[in-house]
C-alpha cells in the first residue's frame, strides 16, 4: 500500500514537472511579453554633452542676496525642455550665498542625480528654477530661503534662512 502510494505520488510529481515545461499556449492565443525589464529597457545614466563634462565653478554674486528666485542660463541647452512634474537627471553644485561654501555636489559622488520636479521631491526653488531649462543646458539658480530650506535649514550643512546658489546641468528629461 505504502509502495503503491509512493509510486502514484512520484508519477504525479513527474507529470506536473513535465506539464510545467511544455507549452500552455492554446491555438490562437498570443502570450503577453514579460513584465520584467530587458537589457534594452533598463535606464542608463546619460553621458553629459562635452560642454557639461567638467564640474563648474560657482561664483556668488556680490551684494545682498535677492529676495526672489534668480535664474541665469550659463550654457543654453538645445534638447527637450524640462517641465514641472517630469523626471530630470542633473549634475549640480550647491553653495551658500553668504560664504560660497559648497554644501553638496553630485560631482563629488561621481553620480548624476535623478528626481521628479515636484514639490516634496526637491526644494521649490529647483521645481521653479529648472522648469523651462533645455537638456544640455547649464543654469545658475539663486534660491531665497522661502524657496529653499527656510527657517529650519538643513543641518549641519545648511544654516537656517540660507540663500543658496546652485549650478545645475540638465542631462535628461523623462
């Protein structure tokens, strides 16, 4: 009895295994493509155009910091235009307006930064300042505290009520 049950179980497992290997495609039925990413669809880090290949030097303007967002294109891009809500990949350097001290840089990590241009994903000064920029462009953003980190700052690197200066290179828009 036990031997017969073992044989039946073994045959059942063998049948299930063979069925799994066979085609389950019925005539006239097309299989859907795999939901996984293929090598061709895996996103890659965009290579910066030649004019954006080197880390920029950030020069803080003289005088008191502006009370509103100031943008200045240092290199005009020619590619797709970034808009609020889109995903962008950038290289950037950020310095404090009051002393020019660098507080962050994607260049130091040797890795571009990809983010959605949406409130909550980045500071409002980035959402407003990068929108309208074209791929291949380099833009200076002078961001007042109200559009940056405000009264709280971002300790230990960004003191409260800091005006920020960024130079941003737009590498791609999705």
